[in-house]
C-alpha cells in the first residue's frame, strides 16, 4: 500500500514539475544567482589554497594557530601580483594595441604591395589575398565598429561590478571563511557522506573527490607555471630577435598555452597575422620561433613542470581535449584533461576490483591471493577517513 502511495505522489510531483517547467527553471536560475557569490568564493579559496598551504607548512611550520597569517600572506601576495601585472603589462599592452590599430592602414598597404609584386613577377596565385586586403577602409571601419561596440560593454561590466559590490564582498569573505575553516568543512562533508550514503558508497565518493582534487590542483598549478614560463620565454626571444609587438604576442601565446597541446598554435595564429601585416619576414621568423618553443615546451619544460600530474597517455589527452572542446568550447578544452584523468582513474579502479573478484589478472590468468576475499580499494579507509566524524 505504501509503495503505491509513494509511486502516486512521485507521479503527481513529476507532472506538476513538467507542467510548471518554466517556473521551476526560473526559480532554479534565481537560486543559482543568489548562490553565485558563494560559488565565486569557493573558486577563490580553491585557487589560493595551495599558496595558503605552502605558507603554513613551509614558512610557519604547520602551526594551526598561524593559519590566519598564511591566509593573509596569500591574499597580499595575490593582490601584489595582480597589481604588479597591471602596472607593468597592461599599459604596454594598451600602447601596443593603439600602435597596431593606428598603423594598420600602412601595414595593409605594404602587404598589398608585396602581394602585387609576387603576382606580377612570380605569377603566384595570391589574388584572393589581394581581394581580401583591397577594401582596407571597410576593414578599418569594421575594426572601429567592433572597438566602439566593445567600449560600452566594458563600461557596463565595470558598472555592474561596482554595483554588485555586496556580491564581490560576499565572495571574498566566504573564501576567507572557507580557507580558515577548511579542515572543519572537510570533516562536515565526510560526516554527511557517511550519514546519507552506505559505507562502501561513501568511501567510494570520498576517494573520487580526493582523486579529482589531486588531478585538478596538480594540472592547473602546473599549467599556470608552464604558461608563465612560455610567455616570458617568447617575450625574451622576440625581444632578442627585435620582432615587433613582443609583449602583445607573448601574452597571446602565454595565455593560450593553458590549453593543452593546441594552445601555443592557437595563440600563434593571431600573432602571426599581426606580424604578417607588419613584415612578412618577421612573420616567418616568428613561425619558426613558435615551432622551436613548442618543441621545448613539449620535450623539456612541460614534462619537468607537469610531470605525470594527470597520469594518462598523450592519446587520451588528445581525446579529452577534442571531446571537451566539442562539448563545451574553450573551457571544455582546459578542464577536459583533468576531468578525463579523474574518470580514467575511477574506471581503472573499477576494472581492477572486478578482476580481483573474479580471481584473474589483466591477462585473464588466475591470480594468486585474489578473489572474492580480496580487499577492494574502496573498502580501505584513508588516514583522514579513520578520524572520528565531527558533528556539523
């Protein structure tokens, strides 16, 4: 009787949700907007946590009572880095962009003359490129319209940020509370997992969360360091070779390098186009330079910095990038690798557990000391999970 009654109530609830789907989605959207400052705070806390841990355990010798000092040092360091970046890099970027747009008609005219020369003397099929550059005034108008339309959007975004001061303050304050009460929050989450899930499922969920945290943290810290090295290296080599717009191009290449595998080439495409307008010879030198930097990154810098942070083969890295990019665009290309690495690790554990239960190894041969009595990794508690659960 009770089963039928529960089924009836579930059916009625499902019908009401479907018939009022717009209202339900609107309420969910409002709820997400309300909770967005706390999501921002969680993101800030996640980004700053490695720095906090480094200050606490390397500088303050792991004293819990000095964690507030580690948090303060982390925030001051982050603010100093952002301010230093804005003071040194942003004015130069603006200057380079203004110079580029100011001289763009001259660059286009010079490129047209080069193409006409190649067409007349060597009969190369460059007419399509000539047609593309003939209407330089239309190109300039399009660029000007794009820049003009972007200015109100930037001003509006700054105005929204200023008007949402409460949300920004909430995000920063919540991140401080999350960092200061990290251990208590983790104990509460473990307590909830053990309270609402069966013991075996709770241990599996906690293991997956721990594994995902390790993958994402190692990957993003490594990629940020790797991208900074590539950006500085690109700027240094371009300055040494006296290539134009060295800072602007190096920022493109460094930021795009966060995307695995394809990043350097994605950043090189607009940079190559800019240098091609300035001087085709500079563009050729830069193309060779990008190939050299990419080889250095793939064979020397990235393995040293990232190491085996994700633990998957290059084939699966490429697969994760393509699938993630196809589903979610550029963000999917960035998070696809650590996400796939987490799923790959979970699948490996599941396959290993199934093989142990069947008493065979990976080749299908009988494995000694395995079988139904073999321990499952999910059954093995970590040191943190053996701690007595704290009451939230």
